[in-house]
């Protein structure tokens, strides 16, 4: 009797194991975990205070179409003293201030908020101010974002990126409040749903990493589609407006161009699940096109 119960219980355990939902880690989870591990290792390995005498080599892409002798793209090497907590942006600033004041790159906030210093660092799109030198293998190689026209050194032309962003009408178009200016409340659940999509800082890293965007100049691109997601999923906008938004996305160079390569999701410095958002919009587009007679 007891053997039978034991067998039944073992069977039940096996069934539970088989049917238990498989927990899937999203690329964002993996990136966050990698960041946590890197940060722990840094804290464990770095001595307190400046590391005297220790330097590293910074290789920076240079190009200036307006100056004779600098029109040929090249790499310049700079020797930079390593300091605790130094970022790639800090290193670029050091190189500009100590070696060559003509070295040109964009930056502003220095805290991953303005999105102006996205570069191709050691073969990957990253924010200069968010990338610790201690997380990179030397020499540190900094290039402008791929698939964008280079204006000078590390500065790329962002016009096309902005055009794609504006094409999806990236602004809230809810009802205009009436005379007594009543609040337009959003449910907690709806806010939670669009939370990640609101984090975009318009850095262009995702667009630069996308093979499809590189081959199709009309493709809206991951950042613009994510921006459209942010508003299309906002409950406070009218259904009619949502239909209008879906029409913009459900076109030849819209959501259907995405081939779920996850390159955008992997490089986004704000961990936005871009590929997931694009797939959700594809499902929405299908639902909207289904007609029941
Ligand atoms: S979605 Fe991410 S990678 Fe793309 S522009 Fe926004 S912040 Fe940058
Ligand atoms: S300087 Fe603003 S995001 Fe890096």
C-alpha cells in the first residue's frame, strides 16, 4: 500500500516537473544580471583611490571632411591614465583636453539620460558615460555608430533617426481636458505595461545595431516602433487613434520588417524589451485586420 502511494507520489512529482512552466530569462534580465556581476567584480577587484601610474590605450576613430590631411578616416591612439570609476566618456574627455582639442564627440548629462554619447565601443553600441573602462578589454576602441553618416570624428548625422521617430507621432493625443481641467487618470496596470517603453532616451544605439534598418532606409526602426508602442498601448487614447497608430505601423516598412534578431534589445542601454514590443504590435496588427462576417 505504502509502495503504491510512494509510486503515485513519484509519478505526480514527475508530472509536475514536466508541466511546470519554464521560466524564460529575457535579454533585459540577462543584461541586468551581467551588469550586477560586473559591478560586483569591480567592487571586489578595484583598490580604493586612483591607480597611480596605470594607463591604457584609447584608439579613437578620426575623420574630418573639411580639413586637408584629415579627410582619410584613421585611428588615433591616446595613452590615458586609468582612474577608479573611469568611463569611456571620461577617457575621451581626457584625450580631448590633454592631447587634441579638435577631437569631436557629443555628450551632455554624463548619467545615461540625454542619449547623446552612443558610440561603437569595442565592437558594440554603448553609451560612453555608462561604460566603465574596467569592464573592457584593452585597447579601448571607440568608433561612431555604424550605419550612420559620419559628420566628424565620433559625431554621426541623427537626422534620419529623428525623422523615423517623428513619423510615428511620438506624443500623447488623448482627449483635451474640458473646462474644469479634470485629470486623465491612467490605471496602475496600464502604467506598468508601458513603463519600459517610456524609458527611451533617443540614443540611436538600437537603430545602429539593426541589420534590417541598415538595408532598408525606410524601415521605421526599433526605437520609433517602441515609441509608437508607448502610445498605442496607452488606455487614455481613443480606439480610433489606436487604429490610426496601427495603420502607421502595419505597413511595408513598419513592424513586419523586424526579423526578431534581438540585436536592438541586446544593445539598448535602458533595457527596453524592444523585440517583445515589436512582436506585440504585430499581433495587434493581425487582430485589427481580422474581420468576422
Ligand atoms: S530604444 Fe533604447 S537603444 Fe533605442 S534609442 Fe531608445 S534608449 Fe536608445
Ligand atoms: S552623456 Fe548623456 S547619455 Fe551619456
